[in-house]
C-alpha cells in the first residue's frame, strides 16, 4: 500500500507564500490587533494612526469604534485619559486624509462624529467632570468638518451659527471658546464653497466685516483680519468668469488698503498674490480693455516696489499674466505693436532677474509666448529675426546663467521656423529667412 509522502519545501505542495500575500497578512494582523486594544491605550495615537499606510476601511473602523466608545458612555463616566484624548479624536476626524472618503455623500459621517464628540464633552462637563472642557480648537474641528461636508449652503449656515455662538459665549465670560483667526477663516471658506447660494461671496465678505467690527470694538482681540482671509474670496471671484469679477476683486483690494491705512490693521494689507489674482481676473474676463487695465495694475505694483514696498512687487507670475494679456491683440486684432510690447516686458523681467531678484526667474512658457507673438506679426519687417533673437536670449539664460526652468523646447524652435516660413519680400530676404530656418531646424535636432 502506497503511503502518501510528505512534500519537500520548494515543491508544488509546499510553496512559500508570496511577498504580497505576506504584506496583506501582516496588515490584517496589525489591524485586528489595533482594533482589539483598549480605547484608552490607542487614542493617544489617533492622529498618527490615520496618517499611516493601513487601508482606508481600517482607518474608518478605528475612528468609528473609538468615537462610539466615548459617545455611548454614560455622562460622568469618562476616564481622565478619554477626556484628554477626545479632542485628539475630533482633530483626527476633521483632518482625516482624502483616502478615507469622508467628503461628498460620506461627508455627514465626519460631521456627526465630531459634533457627537463635542456634545459628549459638554454633557460630561455638565455631569460634574471639571476636566471635560470644550475649547476653541474643538469647535474649530466641528466647523471644519461642516465646511468639508459638501453640504454647501447648509454647511455654511451651520458654521456661521457655531461661530456666532462661540463669540457670544466668549463675550459672556467663557474664555476657552474665544474664536481665533482660524475660526473665522473656516467660516469664510465655508461660504466660498457654498456654490448653491447666489450671494455666497457677499456673505463671506460680511464675515470679514464682522471680524473687523468686533476687533475694533475690542470684543475679540483674536478677530483681527489677515491677508489670508481675503485669498479665497478673491480666487473665487477670479474663477467665476462673471462680468463684474475684475471690478469686485479691485474693490476688495481697495477695502484691504482701507483697513491698512485708515483702520490701522496692517495684517490685512494686500500683497503680490492679491494683485496677481486681480490680474488673473482681468485676463479671464475677455474684456476689450483687459490688456490696458492689466498693464496699469502691473505698473502700480512696480511703482510700489520701487518706493520700498516689500509686500507688493511684480514676480514672474505677474509678468506671465501681463504678457498673456497681449495675446488677443496679436492673434485676433493683428496688432503690429503687440509683439514689441511683450518683448519689452520680457526684457524688464530678464533685467530684474539678472540684477539678483530670484522671484523674477523666467520660464520656458514666457519665452515661447513672446516668440509666438513675433512669429504671428508678419507685417513687421524682420519679424523672424526678432523671434530668433528672443530664442537666443532664452538659450543664453539657460546655458550661461543656469536657469533650468527656461530650457528651450520644440515649441520655441518651431515658432522661429514658422516665422521664417511666413517671410515675404525680396528674394534675398526670403533666402536669409530660409537659411535661418534651416540652421534653427538643425539646432533643435
């Protein structure tokens, strides 16, 4: 009778597990071990845990279990460790990574979890536990969860309600819930996200006005408006594509300057980013006067810088927008002076960078734009030579000055060749353009 022989290691019957299977088994073992620990032990690492490499469903199960353990406990029964770690758990929910999929349809899960934890802390305090104190960062976690919930207008209204309650409690003597700049910033962001509310941006501006009022009245010394409070409103106006967007962004800048000059709130002063957003708004407006207005704002920024301003100065993005604004004049209206204006702006950028201003470092895109403008200005005699001149400056900036981000590419070489191909005039002129195109082609190969 044949006996079944025991397979040797390495044979088909005793094949070692694959590396990927070992990793999956290890993750599963760690997950079950973590979920089996007592909540008071692992709450300390809540924030570290949710940023680890474990699967998203394990993260959510972990947060859900810890939240339920605290919320389902009877008032007055929380341990000192649980009271200490409840705010950490609220922050873990509010700052949960995107992979946990707690936005959109699942956004309310985060909101209910954080609000439940905050309510549990309040109930614990009412039950006589003096260690259970709901603080500003806890309310901020609730507001942040609402702002990211995807509920739009409903979320913004709830955030505003919580913020006003915090201010009222603070004015009534509860210094633990004093709204700070982050609190107001969350409220502004919530209104910016409320796309289903036609007056959302107006409501966001009203939040800043309320900040200013309570700060100047000494009702809250942490409500001082800051430049960052204006960024989301400016960006939303610029991205809206509405006809009045450029005017609204300019008015916002004027309000910031009024806060700085008239009210003495220097933290709200506009900076380069604010002005760049205004320029971007004009660029997207397709207004016939956009190029002229962009140039005026640009010159104002340059004037501020020359007078000693450290907050307002054109950077490479500013120059890029200014040169981009010339595109309609060259491509649609056949403006013969458009390419020359762009070339002069580029020369100012180069001069500033070579003088030591690192914020004016040119890139490939800005050179390609100017070369393309010259290529399309066929009515100007020697336009192909001007296009090649810009390319030569780009090559020198890349090779001799070491500016890696302005490396010449196929777009620039192709535009120079196209400029040569569109040359008309005498036979000698056309021969010169052909020779230049031929040399450029071989150079790009």
